[in-house]
C-alpha cells in the first residue's frame, strides 16, 4: 500500500492531511485530474464510515496542474526551521527527515548498530538496504541526542540497574520510581507529536513528509546534485518518483514560462 510504504498512517480513523497530501501529490500524481478527483471522492466516502472527515475539511480542489496541494517548505520557512532552537529529540527527528531524507518509519527503526563512522545503514521499505552519508551537521545533532539518550538511561539505571535498554536510537523514559525505557511505536504518533510541537513553536505548518520532500527539493535546487544521487538518498526505486517528490516537472514548467516570456519581450523589441 502506498501509505504504508511511505511510513505514513494507514488506519482509516487516524488518517490526516499529510496522508491525503501524499496520495494527491505522490501516489496519484501521474493520473488525470478527473481520475484523482474520483479516487479522492471514493476515499472520502470510505473514511466517513470511520467518522473521519479529513478530506471534507481540506476542501481539495483539482486544477489542471499535476499537483493539487504542493507540500514543500518555502525557502524562508526552511531557514527558520534550520535556525530554530529545538530540543535534542525534536532536532534529531527534524535533521534525519529534512537533511538526510529519512522516512518517518526509518527514523523510528534506526538502531544504534546502524550508526557507522560517517554514515547510517538504513533498512527501507520492503527491507531494501541503503547507506546514507552524514550531513556536515549530523555529528553535532547526533552527539547532542545521544547525550540526552545516555541521560535517560542513567536515570533509569539509578533506580533499576538491570533495566532493559532498546537498541533503537530514539528511545523514551517513563515513570520516576519504576522507570521504563522503550522504543517508539511504528504508528508514528509520538514522532508526529514532536513535529506538532515544532509547528506550534515556529508558526509553520508541515509534516514529517514535508520535511523529507523539502530536503530533496533543496538538494535539486542547488543545480549541482544529480537527481540520480537524490533518488539514491531517498531510497526510491524510480527516478520518476523522485521527480514528483521534489517538483522537477513544476520547476521545468516555471522555467519554460520564464523563457517564453523573455522570447515574447524580444519579439516586441524587434517589432518596435
């Protein structure tokens, strides 16, 4: 299923805007507008049976462009996010998704044993393995979180020296007198909550998937990183999927319109 492969919510009662945006912008992006509209109406009817009216509340429109609700952070919002003062947990989640293009489920599944000298070994969808090199900021961000992780473990072991510690990079601690250390559930609710906290603090609306898409789009906009490389970092099996993620076709159309306008102006000058 497309949502499951993207590490997004699949239970009908829990599906939110980010899942609908993914279906419209990625999974169904190459379909005709009329087909996407039909799929959306059918899916909305299905969700209503689970008392979920997210599609109705979104007020989706179907213009002629390939994408219905384009979902990237603006350059300004990207800078605001990069410069934000975040907690160690918020920062590691945002960094893995925004700078290293991790799926949400890959963030949750990441193990301590996956951390290599200059890279992460990632198990993506369908068990596909890939290696993602560190971003220049990764060591600082990772070190900050691992220090926090060690603090949580030390607090728990002060009460129970034999307490089990998950191998997951991201862990949580519950209870003071009878502590418990655990790994986050793959339903992603706890990770979503951290993203919601960042949204509220910065006044910017985005999701885990927005961060992943925006990171790849910014890579592409440098004009120095081949799309094949971006696709490898994403873990995509198809370059076409990467193009939809980062809006290459939209950029091409924008550039075409700019060149067309320049040519029109040149024609005017010739005839004046």
